[in-house]
């Protein structure tokens, strides 16, 4: 967890405003869920390994005493580890008040109790779009088209997407001789391909499933034919034909979560060493809370990584500092400030310090581009001598 | 805690964008602190009764086991209950990278483990501005001027401010015969004046300090002379002379927290039954973490109440739905959508449902104002028959 300084915060907020506006212009509607959810919802087996990383909130008052006395669970709430589990709970709680097809946008922090390590934070921002209630591939097409458009708007025109389909992957894994109940275990090994290579995957498959599966896996991964999209993905790729070579078939793409049921995708960028977003179809998750199945598909942008890479359009603003000699000029300074703001500038009031040179240089560093001294005799903005800061 | 539906979320975000822009135009810089702070920082005696309402986060792994075995504290982190304690911790941690006078803006959720009751949430949004490093009343003047301006921008032109000064209040309380170590206790009783009236305050003062203090308190509160601002507040009121009768002296204004040292203020609005914001000067709080005293003053807007009262300027947007017969028209629909967005509209794609009347009426409820059917033969936006929704 970390503090965000003014310059970075300003950049983050500008970036989020662009991404938000982009998604909203495509008919996505922003929603919000609380940071805390019932712990039982967060540890119901939907969230894979992330469920082990939940920050748990201690029960309070009598309930805590009773739990301690009974040796029962001490926690009743948890901080969300992603935005997908809360979204499906939200849809189940509120579906009668929501449009039949919900196109949801969420921007918010999530928390994971990971060991502190470089570049990883225990609180970080996610930005998800999800479509709930549409079983057609129009939903996937909209998510991918909208996400690439949002990334373009923040200067990441070179983002590309790798696609796979969970059903194909399952078939391929069954073809290796892995029993269906072990499929997820095999997927988690194959998911490491990027990190440990084909030989590493072979070793782990051998440990888990014996030499025959390992040999079959090695042979499959060594000769993947990915030149052409498989039938299951063709309609989607055709709908996105404008994106052309920015879509790529990746037969070994897994995505860690157990809940995916259809197309899965990951967004890459040449300047990033790992993916900058990802998602997929998860048609049975909403049904877990609601009782009836509702089709759903979502994609999440890794905002922290995107912030590191983004190039935002420059905004032309005038950012002026009014220097006053003492608080005795406060009335006047506040009046001039109001006038300057009215005319479209940003304006900060500061009391002039003894070391005026250091003060001005510090203000330039803070992003202010001009200054003017306010003193007796000045009555309106037109009488100010506004000078450039550099 | 609660879910926020799309229409309310959209209103909230518009309101926050206006308030943010307003403060930023006055030279406030947005910052962000993590939701979780060390529990010791949140329970150091600065936060008054709120310290009892902290959601505490359970230790993890070995540390939890050790704590349980040793009968030690089970929690190490807590969710912040306000934005002031984290800000002073932030300033102490980062002051070398911050401007000499920090004018900070914070917008974020805070959490309090209160009993659930109508209109009170356990997660709610606060919006604070603070000036750290300026001991002059220019700081108070800027905070009050900026806050009233932000409220005006969201349609609350009738907000007014009650002012008092902690030093005057302390003198008045000493004048009742209360020992200085009991001053805060007496303040907390006087703070209830709005709710329990002069007679109620007298009863509680008598229980706490005996009949003489109670009689003196009754006589003081019954004959408050608030027609003229006291000397300690005059320079501030003069600096804000443009606000005229929107500032009012309230000799019995207390504000619950123990950390205030100077001017204190509360914002009221005729349509609200309780205050919609408040704050004051807290010159010794930063010093608690940093070792050296740094002057500070802040004001917090009660965003949840403001959202209920606000009237936002209407935004003229065109919000179109493209209806397609099936996913087979996805390519075309995505192309037309991109064109419409390029021309400044918002545009959502939907598959036409059997009950088209119900679908269109639902879309109108969701804020869409027009629709067009996309089918064979249509190649560009100019060929669309865009019709009004009502």
C-alpha cells in the first residue's frame, strides 16, 4: 500500500476520466459496490488463489467475544480481491432494478494480502467492464473493441489481444489423457508456459500426471498450430475484422480462474513485460448467487501497469499564482482569484516568502506556469503584471 | 454499506467532477492515501469516539498464530474512519516531496462500524480540503471561500457557515468554573445543545460538574451575545467580506474532535437538518507524527448529504441505441457505433428483443434518448433512421 503524491494523482485522475468517458460513450453504465463483502461470498471457491489473500475484518463487540469463546471464525467481512465476485453478487442483489442486459463499468481499489514485493501493491486499482445477460458473442466483441479504444485514448495504440476458448482448451487437455476432474490442475501448469517454458511444463506435468501425459503435453505445446482461428472463435474475430492483426489465437492461453466457461482473452502491449488486461466469459457464476443461470463476460484493465505506460493528450491550461505580501491582502487576493477562475484559469494564492527565487522555482516544479504580485493599488485582474514561470 | 445503482452513480460522479474541478482551479492538489492504516495510528487518541468504530483487520499467517498464542492484539491494520488522521500521517511520511504549503484535496471512502440505522452507512464518501504549513488566517479564508464556491457549483447557493474559535470556547468554559483538564468533557456536553436544548445541557453539566457550573452554563447559554464577531475571528470575517451574512458567529459551536486548536466551522443548508460540512484548525496534530509542529486547517464536505440536496447543471448529450436483429450484424453495428461516438454521441448496441415496445421503454428509463435499427443495406450513419425515444 502506498501514498500517491499530487503529480501522480493528477495523472491518474486524468487517465481514469478518459477511460471512463470512453466506456460510457459506448453505453457502459458505471456502478459501485462496497469495499467490504461478506467473507463467505469472498471465499466460496470462485476466486482461485486470490481467496487466500483476503484481508479479513475482525468481528466486533459481543459477536467477537462469542466467536472467541466458541473458537469460531473471528472475521465476518473481507476486503474484495477483485471486482468480478462483487459484481456477480451485486447483480444477484439488484437485478430487478437493472436493465435486462447490464453493461457495467467499475473503477475501484481491490486488496490482496500478498507479500510486499517490488512493483506489487496490496491495494491497487482495477477498471472492469462486464456485460451480464447477453449470451451472444456481440458481448465479447463489444468488450474487446471498447477496451482497445480506451487504451488508444490513453496513448496505447499498440495493444494487442490473445484469444482462446476454454472449451477448446479443455478438449486439448482431455486429449493429453488428463481426466476431466484434473483439468483445472493441468491448466494451472500450462498457464506457466511463459515463465518456465515447454520443458518446465513437461516436468511439472510428469510430476502431476506421469510420463505419458507429460510427453503428450510436450508434443502438443511444441507444435501448436495457431496460424488460423478455430471455429469457436471465428464469429468473434469476424465481428472485430477492423482490428485485423491485433487479434491473435493462443491455444495455450489459460487465465488462472476456475470460473471461465467460454472465450478468454489477454491484452498485451510491446512495452509491458506482462499482460495489461484480461478476461473472459463466465456463464455460471451469477447463477451461483441467483439460482438461475445468467450469461456474463468481462474484461479487466490492469490500471497500475497502464498508468506506467500511458501517454495522455496535453491539456492547455493557465495555472497562475497570486503572491501576496501578507494576509492583510487576503480580501483582494480572493477577489482576484475568483475573477481569474471565472475567466478559465486555475489560480493559487501564496504568501510571498523571503526567498522568493526558491518559492517561484518550487511553484514551477508543482506545475504552475505564471505568477503575479498582489499589493496596494491593484484593484482588478487587468492591473496585474502576470509573468511566466520557468 | 450499500450498492450504488447506475443512475445514482452517474449523478455522484458528475457531482464529484464538479467539486474536484472547483477545488483544483483554486490551487488545491489531489492526493490519495491507502484505505488501510496501521491500527496504532488510527487509535492514538486523535479521533475521539470514531476510534471506537474502526473496522480492524485480522493479522495473517504466522503473525496471527503468534498473537493468538500470546493473547496479543489480533489486528494490525484498520480501515480509516476519516481523511484527516491519514492526511497528517501522509504529510509526516512525505513532507520532503511536498510543496512547503500543501493545499490538499482528498476524495475517498471512510468506514465506521456503526450500528446500521436509517440514512447512515458504514462506508461513506468524504471530500476534504486541507492547508498544511500556513499559520495565517488566509488558510481559513481560502477553505471557506472554496467550499462555498464548490457548493454553489452543485446548486447549493444557500449554504451558510457558523464560526467559533476553540480558544474563546475554552475561555468561556473556564469562566463557568470548569477545570482545564475537564474542558473537553464540558465541550462534548455543550455540543449537544442543538439536540437537548439549554435545559438538557444544564442537567448534564450538573451531573458532571455540580450545580454551580450548571447554573453558570445555563446563564451563559441563555444570554449568548452573537450579534458581533469576536476579535479572534474578525480578520477572517473581513477577508471574507464578500460572503456577508452567509457567515454567522456561534459561541456555542464545539465540533467533537479533541484536536482543534483555533477557528472551527460548520456548514449548514436550509434544506438539511444537520450540518453538510465542517472543520477547523488543528495546529498540533501533524507534530504528533513528525516531531515538529506544523500548522494545519481543514474542512470536510459531507458528500452523502450533499448528493441528496444537489442540483447539477443539465448536460446536453445525445445517447443513441443501435438495435440489431442478431449478432450477425455485429461488425456493422460496431462500425456505426464508432462513427456515432466520433461525432460526439454516446451509443449502445442492443440485440432487438421480441417485445420491442418494452425494450424501448426500458431504454428510455435508462436515459437513452434515441434509437435506430441496423440491418442489411445500411452502410453508414447517414443512412440510419434515428428516432426519438420517449
